[in-house]
C-alpha cells in the first residue's frame, strides 16, 4: 500500500512516497519557491536518479497536481488509486491533539484556530491539506503533530510563571516542537538496544537548523526546551533561544522598532548567524572555527554550553538518565559539536570514544563501556513516523 508523507512550509512542499508496511521509500523530493512570481523548482529522486526542473508555482495546489501527474508520467505509480493515504506534518497542534488523527472538518478548524501560534506553518499546512483533498478526493488524510508528544508534560513543566489568566484565556504555555523526532529516536534507541522504553530515561537532542532537547521518561515527554513557539530553548541557526524578554522593549526603545520586528530579529537574525556574523549554517561555522575565527567559536560555544545546561537540568529532573541521543542535521553529522558537548558533561560520567564518534549515516553508539550514560547518534525520520501513523489511522 502506498502512503504519501507531506511537509508543507510557507513556500515549500516536501514529499516522500512509501510502500507500507514495508517502509520502503519509493520516491522523494520537494517543491521550492511556491507562491513566487518567478519560477520555482521541483526536485524528485527515483530509482537513484535525481531530476530538477523549473516551473511556475503560484500555490501549493499547483505543486500537488504537478507531483501526482509526474508520478504517473514517470511510471512511479500506474494510477492515483494506488495512493491509499496522505499524512501531513503539522507544527502546532496546541492543546487539542495528543496524537495523530484523521483530517475532518473538526481537525481542520482546530488547526486553523491555532494559526496565531504558528502563523507561517499552520497556514501552509492547511493549504497543503486542501490541495491534496482536491487532488485526491477519495483518499484519507491524516495529520501528525510536532507538539503531540509533548502533551505528556505535567503542568509544572509546561506552565510559565505568568498571570494565570494568560494561560486560561490565551493558551500561553509551553507546547514544544520536534515531538515526532524526539519520540522516534527515543523509541529507536530502545529498539536498537533491546530494552523496554517503559523502563528508560532518555535525553534526546535534536540539533539541526532548529534545535530542541527533550527529557523522555518511560516513553513519555517529561520536559522539552522549545516553548510557546520554537524560539525558546537553545540558540539555533538564526534563533536566539532563551533570552531576558526585557531585551525586546530595550531594543524597541533604542532602535525605534516595534515588538514584532524585534521578535522577528530574535527569530531570523540571531543564533549562529547573529553572533558569528558569518552564517546560520553549522558547516560554515565549523570551517571558521578551525581557522580560529573568534565570533564563530563564540557562537558555537554559546550553543554548546546551553545544550549541556539543558542536559544537566534534565538529568536532575529525570532523577538520572540511561541514555542520550543526538539527531538531526548537526546532531547526526557534527562529531566536533558532539565531542565538545560531551566534554562538558564529564561530571555526569559521560565519556565518549572519539573514534566511534567519527562514524555517520546510520545509528551508532559513541560512548565508551565506562560511560555512566549510553550516548548514541540516531538519524531521525519524521517522514516515516508520518507514514506509519497514517497507515495505522486509515486502517482503524
Ligand atoms: P536540519 O535542520 O536538521 O536539516 O540541519 C541543518 C543543519 O545541519 C545545518 O546547520 C547544517 O550545516 C548542518 N549539517 C549538515 N551536515 C553537516 C556536517 N557534515 N557537519 C556539520 N553540520 C552539518
């Protein structure tokens, strides 16, 4: 049975078509520059061959139609009827979604209601859902939420110390993000080491362009670093992570800006990019680091210190920890970042083998047999979780 996994951004649409339940990727690719006046791009990989083309993409519907036509033209599928389900990644599910669910009027209305909390993302997701509903009217669609896993947090972890009615009236609380990824790598760790997730305390570190950590207790999220929005937590490619909110009013006053503009700068011009004044890309910073560039070194060290701070605080909150897992673009590929973060955790008994740490491309252990915490690198696979949930829900 073929299941399509879809991730719609404000100007992009990423897809992966799976043969399920074999979990085999049939084809994958993406559309970029959707909604622009100029040409957009369409990339697709099939049978080891990559093709790229330019086309006008006024909206996500045009991309969805083009994709489905191309699947037939390229003989990847012989009929659209072969696609039995479409699963969509949704960034913000608020308090409404504790797990993935079928797309219906109610779920679409809730996703729309939550647009304020994730303006760029949720709006794009809805456009994507509508585009596939139009293109494949008889196919069931499922929504899979980045926030669902974090709904397991207790009040003391998800509440901010704010006037209570901000929470009760406006829903201001921690929702977290990357939940699909944290849940996937925690479960993968248990599976790969033949252990029962219900007996494990794991700290998962999703360090990519966006970065968050999660304290996973017995398979449930106990705490996570992202908050009301993905701005909270550790510094990232362009995001500041935690900061004293007074900075916002101070910069507003000094630079005669409004709060919205300053928060945009905390989202888009801070993190690696802001401190290094070089790039938001970890590879560029690593290059500059090697050459001794002081701002690049500082940008990476600020992030690594904060990652270690979170791990230490989760170690306490979990009352001990069996394993740590690194994942996402930087977590999976940057041995230097892992090495420097783990060096800050010696006091917790973390010890890694620098030779093992150089591996990549598959799940592997990097800790020594003496390490008090088992440390692994496990590639994340959010698309697969979406396909699995879609299969399960359309079969229910
Ligand atoms: P993601 O958001 O998970 O796709 O991760 C993107 C980040 O991963 C970017 O900052 C990349 O520079 C980083 N990344 C990808 N490959 C490597 C690598 N080989 N070494 C260091 N960072 C990498």
